């Protein structure tokens, strides 16, 4: 049974704060370290209805152990028993969790960065964390598009030995930032790799200048992609990033073309793949082969596609008002696990699109369907005319 003397002996740094002994405050010691806490007991002094208030350090160390602490509190017969249980949990938590202490770099580190950002212009700074280990800068290309570059200053860690009652415990790691001796890691939304030329005398200004040079080299590519995004109905990707080189463009009649543009030669003929019913896409493939000599790198990519394919790409507003349908005829959805319908019935009176996965499952369930290698033959769910599914490398 708990007595004031026994509690004092086990927890000498935990003291009652009132006569009723319903409030205790003090410290719990584990691995030579003291952690502040406060315990509020009900009038009947039952632990199951008590409240434990921890300092932020103790709360951080016990994160992930809250349920265990709560169970110990519910099943402890008195405060002394609970404090012994809490100390055991704390010992385990300290062993399993190595605290990370980020040492503040010397003042020169911040002076260098602040001076460099001032030289570059504070209007170019988008974000910096509290210790300047992550910095985001912005820049505009010649067409007025805004781009971001994220700099992450490399950190080096060393074990910090913590003295405790004659023992040396490796409880922490101390970080330092070797900038500007080493270049930061740079992250950009580019379709090509971006590497920085760096010397110990380089600065953030040098990185930003190299960033601007790279933006200028990619201006034509982004002009080409922006024109496609603005003047056609791009089915995929729905929200293209600046690094995306592929576009799937609606052609009408439930057909589309997938192009992959070379960012280094954006006005040259891209890789093209037609998707849709054979009676719609085969004539387009024939025109592409017949008119490829008309391709003029001096013209925009979109204009060249129009000339070679002898078509006008319909705008989304026009297609949405027509009978153009892109929803799958089986699941009645457009997106399915990130995929959109890419299989179309070849019957000119039907032309219903389907997800590859949906059509595969449908045909697999029909007794009349048959399969030859990676090709399935069966009937269209809509018009019952023959339909063929050529499965891609990834299994539906």
C-alpha cells in the first residue's frame, strides 16, 4: 500500500501541491534526465480518472506510447505504482527513440545566406524554413511563366555523447550545414535533368542564374505545350506539370492521339499513337505517313499536326456539346484507377469507349469469348458486334 514516505522514496522530485493531495507536480527521472509532469487526481484519488499533463519534451518522447500509458493508469492501484510503470515505459521509449537535436549553425552561415538573398532580391524568395535549410526561389521565363526552384542545404550529422552519472550515452545527433563549401540539392519541375555547376565560391545567385539559363532553353518546349493545352481538349494528364512531355488529345468520334514531345527539339515530329476505332484512326495513320514530308520545324507543333493529319483539333467546348462521349460504357465512369477509356468499339454505328480493365473483365465473363495470346475476341456490350481487345504489357 502506498504511503507518503514510500512515494517520496520512489519519486523524490514529485511533490503534492495541496493538502488533499489531488495535485502532484515535479519531475520523473529516466536515463539520468529529468522530465517535468503534473498529475491531477479526483477526490477519491482513483488513478483511472486521473489526468497526466506532460512537458513538450516528455510528450514528444512518449508519442506512440499514449495508449500504453493510459492502460497503465487505468490498472495501477495507486500513484506510486503508476509512477514506477510510467518510468519503465519512459525508459523503453528513450531507448527506442533517438532524439534529433539540430545545432544552430554559426552566425556566419546566416549572414552569408541573408547577404546572398539580398543581392539576388528578396522578391525572388518564396519560402525559407526557420533554420534556412530549405529555400524556395522563383523566376519568370521570357513568356511570363513563373517557375520555382527548391534548394535543400545538405546537413551532416555527428553523434553527441550525453554524460549521465558516470556513463556516456549516445542520445542525440547534432547537425551542421557545410554550405557554401558544398552545393545545395536543387529540385525543379523540368522535363530534363537540371544539374548545378558549383565551386566553394559559388552562391545562391549563381544557382538562380543557371536556373534562368535553363528556363530560357526550355521556353520553346513550354510554348508548344501551352498552345496544345489552350487550343485542344487534353484528356491526359488532367493537370499537366511543367515536366510532363506527353499529351493525349481528343480528336472527336471517340478517338484521340497520344503525343510525346522531345523537350530538346519540341517542334520536331513527336512520337504519335492513335487510340480509337480502326475505321477512325487508320485513315489518320495513313495521312500521317503520306504527309510527313510537309512537317516544317519553323511552324508550331500544333499547326504541323493540323497540316499533316488534315484536321482541325476540336475544342473541348465544341466536343462537350456534341455526341462525343468519353465515359466507359461498362462502369459509366471516366477515371478508373487513374486510367481513362482507351478501347473503342470498331462498329461505326456504335463507337462506345471502354476502360481496358472493364472490357477485359466483361469479355472474360462471356462464354462466347476466346483468347489468343494477348488478344481477346468477343462481343461489344452495347451493339453485340465483334470487338477485339489487345491487352497492353500491364495486366488489366
